[in-house]
């Protein structure tokens, strides 16, 4: 699911959601612009509906990612180390 950023702060909000759910710094998070060749049917950008719809999709994706990385994550292990271990051990972490 994608949302169109038109100055309403959608990208900033989604970065904050990812940061909170994954418990990582916001500087680790990059947002790709919405592309209709990848996500052709984005929800309309109206009121706070986009933030709600996209936000819940982002939460779900983060929860799936946490589940896939749970064997590598401990309270004091840095995020980049966790992701590095998963890469070295060929853990498939794509989220659909």
C-alpha cells in the first residue's frame, strides 16, 4: 500500500511509526516516493484517512519484520547488527 505525500506530513508520520514499532532511530529509515507502476491503486489523500490506512499497513509490515528477526534480536544488540546477522545467515526478510 502506498500513500501520496502532498505536504500533509505522511512521510514523517510513517517514519515515526516505523521508529516506534521497530525501536530504531529515525535516521535509519528511508521513505521511497510512491510510484503508480509499483502500487497502482493508492488510497485517496483526504483528511487523516491516508495516515490511518498507510499507518496500519506500516505497523503490520514492521510486526512481520520483527517476527522474522526475533531470533537475532536481543535488548542490547544494535539494529544494524541484527540486520547484518540476518543477511549473513540468508534470512528472507521481504515483507509482502
